[in-house]
C-alpha cells in the first residue's frame, strides 16, 4: 500500500496546540485514553468517522487539521 502513500494522523500535534491533556480529551470526546494513545502513535489501521468527528468537535478543528495525506516517495 506504500505505493499509494499514507495518511498521517496529527492528533498529538493538535493536543499540544490546544493545550489540553489526553485525559481531558478522552473525557470530552467520550473516548478511552488508550484509543487516543493509538491515534497519537499512528497505530490505527481503520479510521472511525464518528471518532474523527468527536475529536474535531472537541478540539474545534477541521478534518484536514487532523489528517494529512503523505504521497509515496518516487524512486526512479
């Protein structure tokens, strides 16, 4: 799948910018702390749109602030 690029989840950066703790985010977004840790470390293989919506609503951000498409590196 690397030939298509990857999606990078920038939750860790958004948490720092918002000045909120992972515990507060988990409470406000109604998520488990372990789930937030997985999103922060990029250990998620399938994105849940409901979870993404709760994160965006809680952090007052857009989906493009949270997700980034990283194109594949061209090797020739």
